[in-house]
C-alpha cells in the first residue's frame, strides 16, 4: 500500500489555472500508471488523466489541450497542470496509484488519496 496526499486545489475563476500535486509515501517508480480522477456532485468518478512509467499519457476528451499530467519519480510526486479551467471542471480530484493501460482503456489501481476540491466560478 501507499499513502497519497493531494494538494493544490482551490477556488479559481473560469479561464484560470491550478496545479495539483500528489505526494506518495513510497517511490512511484514502482507503479506503472499514476492517474488523476475527479468526482463532481451527483456524478460518478471519472478518469481525468493518467501517465505510465514510460511517460505515455492518456486524457479524457474534455480536458485534452487544457490539462497536462506529469510525474517526478525523484520527488515521488505526480502533477496535474490545469489551464483554461471551466465551471464544469469543478469536482473533487483524486490521485490514484497502481493502475494499468490495456489498449485505450485505463484501469484504476487500488490506492487513492483523500482528494482535493477544485471549484471554478463563472
């Protein structure tokens, strides 16, 4: 198991930017895929972005061109740079470790952070 701690959420106006961080309690180099998910009120949790140990990244269509996921194995941290934020990006964002890619599908791992709230005002 690994502990994941997210930070960087907050309130931002539409068009603004935020950078989320996910710090892991042990080396993330041991995880094939690190990912960010989000859950808006009344909706199911959805994948936002995922990145493999080799640097391959997948994004949900709604954030392509606006969000960028990266990982720093030396710091055991995964980042999500979010630009051009929209009100529909409002959600709790969760970090996930231990997943994998199969074809075009990203499967979540068993380790989750506690989440960080992102609120985008119009």
